[in-house]
C-alpha cells in the first residue's frame, strides 16, 4: 500500500516508528487543509503561510500525544 491510500492512523504509526516518508506523506496530506483554515482565520496569505508552518511543526513535534480517540484532523484543529 502506498502512502496516498494509507490511512492517517497507519501513517502516524509508521512516523512514530521513525519512517520519515510516512511523516512527509502525513504532513503533505493535511498541509492544504491547514493552510485554508488559517487563511479563513487571518485573511492574509503571508500570515496564513507562516501559521501553517508553525502548526505543522507543532503537529510533528507533538505527534506522540495523538491518542487516536478522534480523527487526526480534529486533533490537528485543536493545535
């Protein structure tokens, strides 16, 4: 199974195990969603780009705290 069809949970498990390709796939999968959400909040592309980067960095560094009790995007939104 390639990373485009793998579930978020599968990618998260692999990323936690040190698979950088899985981590990259997870970030890329959700990057545009995070950007669009940030853009709706701040209304300025440059600020939304910066916010997206900050949010994704935080998601990567806090990935170990994702408990799987909600959808990954729900957890990501809370960040």
